[in-house]
C-alpha cells in the first residue's frame, strides 16, 4: 500500500487588504504519495505559488488541515516548524538565492549551519551533494563565476544536502534557457528516481514531461477541465 507524503484537506487561504478579502486558495484537497514527482501548473494568480508556500510550512492556511508524512505541520510551534522545514524539506527557487560572497561549497553547507555535526562532516555532506548535481570541479567558485544553470545546481545541492524526503521547487527553470532548463529537469528526474518526492510549480508545459503527474490550478482551485489538461497531456513523453 502506498504511503502518503502530502495530505491536504479542504485548504483555504484568504488575504485581507483594505477591508476586502481575496480568496487565494479555495477548498483544495489533494494527496501526493511518497516517491511521486508532481508538477503544478496554472496562470499567474491561479494560487499555485501560494499553495507551495503553505505546503512548505511558510504560510499558514486560513482553514483546513495539511499533513506531511503524517505530521500536522501547523499544529507545531514556530520553533518546531523551523526544525521540520530543515529536516523534511528542500527548497529550490527561480532566482537561486545564493549568497554572493560564499563559494558553491559554502552555499551548499548553509542548511547544515544549525545542525549538531562537526565541520568536517558538514563539509563532506556538502561535497557529496555537489557531486550529485555534477559540480565536483567548481566547489570553490563564487556564484558570479558560475553560469545560470550551475547556480541552479548549487541551489539544488543546497536543497538536498540534509537528505530531506521532499523537494519543493518554485519555477526552477524560469531564469534559464531551454537547453539548460532541460538539463535541470533531467536532474530533478534523476533525484526522483533515487527516491525523493518532488513537488514543482511551473508555468512551462515542457517541464511536465519530466514529472510523473501534473495538477492544474485555476482561480485558486484544482482544475480538472479538459481544456486545461489537454496541452499538458500532449506534452507528456510516451
């Protein structure tokens, strides 16, 4: 029997602005199994990035229940939630968010800063994660000495250095050219084959070819409309 990594039940998110209420997420219920790779697509403003931030334990829903690996993450204290993010989640962003004055190795080590490990062990873990993303020969370079694709690989190495079971990626190829973007998606595919669960927000239908399942969002809801799915399905590899 498959195990559930992410369980969303009737998730809603309402933002209040100038006395008005904006419902960004509307009654989303969803299960993602351990070992799945899932892409979330939708137009700008559809709610996909908001949903990712809720799943990432960064943005409490207005109502509903979210469990990751059976843990109700918004019942945790803020301190325990921070521990949870460090242990369970790896984040990859469109803009890389690397520290410009740190080397690739030092950037990859950042999630280990508060862990109770020796400096030698932290370094070894970061070296291993950079090896996994193909940057063994560029560990001492600063971000501005790396290409966009290489910077994204450092960001992925940083995300996996703690060996989290779940990777959350927000438009990870949005700043890259097509060829480099395909290389990054192949890397995600490889990590998924190694057992990581991956949830990726993307606006690019081509990226869904590398993922096991695609979810459409429209106006804050999961959309199962045929018109929304047909383009995605047609791009899937057979």
